[in-house]
C-alpha cells in the first residue's frame, strides 16, 4: 500500500482499513515509508 505525499502512514492505514481485511483473510499488508529527509515533499 502506498500513501500519498500529504497523508501520514497511520492515517492512510486507518482510512484504508486493509489491516482489518488482512487479519480476516490471513495476509500481511506492507506500508513502505522513508524518512522525511529523503524527500522534501514527504512523498
């Protein structure tokens, strides 16, 4: 799952609710994240 430039990882995970689906269906969700110093627009 990739979140947009202005959303936080936690906000995206809560809004997408993929963690709930993953728990029900037995799979993992990966949310890649980089430090804000890696990109000035936080993308």
